[in-house]
DNA sequence: TGTTCGTTCAACCATGTAGTTGACTGATAG
DNA sequence: CTATCAGTCAACTACATGGTTGAACGAACA
C-alpha cells in the first residue's frame, strides 16, 4: 500500500482517456497482442503502442512476449489501488455525515431520534473547525 | 447511470492531480470556502480557483454561496461512479479468471479439484477468440 | 452608494498529451 | 544467416494543462 502520489497521478491519468479505457476493457476480457488490440481502433499502430505505454506506466498492464508478438496482460492490483483510494474519500464523507447526523439527533429535542437518514443533503452547519491537511 | 465517456474523462482527469486530490480530501472532511482551501497550499488563489473548476467540471464538487464567500461541497455520487466503473474492470477480470479456473479444473484429471486458487497467475491459454469491442 | 472582499477572467508561458509519418530495432521463423 | 514482422522511437503538429500576474466582476456590508 505504498501509493506514491506520482503513481496515483499516472494511474488516474491513464484512466482519463476513452481509448485507454476501451483497451483496458479488452484486455480484462482476454489476453491480446498489441497488434490485435490495434485492429479494434481507427488509430495508427504507433498511437496504440503509446496508449499501452501509458497503461504500463500506470502499472495497469504488463507485457509478455509470446512468440513474435507481445501479449498485454491486465494487472488488477492497480485497479484495486485506484478503487480503494476513491473509496477512502467516500468514507471520509460518510463518517463526517454520520458525525453530523449524530450531532443533529443529539441537540434536537429527540423529536425524531435516528430518523435523519441519508436523504438529508447539504447540512448547513458551516462551522467545522477540525480539519487537518491530509497531503494527497 | 449515464456515464458519458466525456464525463468519465473529466472525472478521472480531475483525480489525476495531487493538489486536487488534497482538495477533495479537505472538502470530504469539512465544508470550506475557496479562500480557506487556498490557505493550505503554496499556490496562488487563481490556481486553486482553477483546480476547483476542474473538480466542478468533473461533478466531484459543487459551490454554494454563503455570505460573501463560496463554500465548496463534495458530491459523493461522482466518486461512486468512478469507483464502480473501476470495479467493473475488476469484475471482468475476475469472471474471466473464474471461467479459466473452471476450465482447468475440468480438463485436468481431477487431480486437485477446485484447488487452483487465485495464487495462479498468467494463465497461458493464449487463444481467446470471443472478444467484442466494448467501446468505453 | 460606494467600497471592500472573495473570486474569476484574460493573457501569457512552460510543459505534457494525443496524434501523425517514417525510420529503426530486434526476436523469430525459415 | 537473413528476411520478416511486431513493435518502438524520433520528430513534428495541435491542443490541453498547470502555473503565474494583474485587471475585472459581483455580492454584501457600512
């Protein structure tokens, strides 16, 4: 769980392109050579080769020589890193929401205890002090 | 669950920058104004303002005027879209792995039934025909 | 009604990305 | 050993991004 910030940059950058996401979907389904992948797109071989280098830099795939072509293999671990990183933001929000919810249920004169479900949006408390800079 | 490909581009692009991820972590913890956010970084106000526009374009945050400053509110739904999209690639891989696993357990003369756990890597079948281009 | 304060816009620079074409490399198959 | 074929590299174009500075905007307070 190293997750150097540069690695996350590369990871999300690699995902931020429709062609690369298509390639990822292809190689998630089957092991394909770079040439076979290229046939699926209206781009030059070189362009696909570059896209695959970007995916490789992000550690989302690796290449393996098989005969005279190179097979592209998906590396699911990096997908998991990305997914869990995103989940962390969701958890932070969720925990804050629950704290806020508890606070409201507490200070409100028990008129509807634990009834403030997640349909609540945009809780306007506005004075949250406790924040510390979580670099990255 | 619209997920236009451009929207995913913006979403992952917004996540592909350490400063923006920091901002996201800040606003996941607490509602902050743009000015308060800017104080956490060695960047100009304008630079932070631009970063926040990128996050807004990705639908990861929205702004809400409060008095004379503008509060930045996280929008967890887009995080979920991103996370679930990534999970889809993981599922595709997982399903392929399980199909492959079943195939191996089947053709192998029952010497170790259902024992080929996920420690197996790089299953060299090499002849997967059935792939159709899943645009995006 | 100003003025002020928080924020955005415009212009600019440097760098990165996505694509092309054409030359090059290097492992494999003959 | 050599020709071939899959893939990469280099150079170039066009455009996007991330940053700066300074001017402009717009809502709110006095």
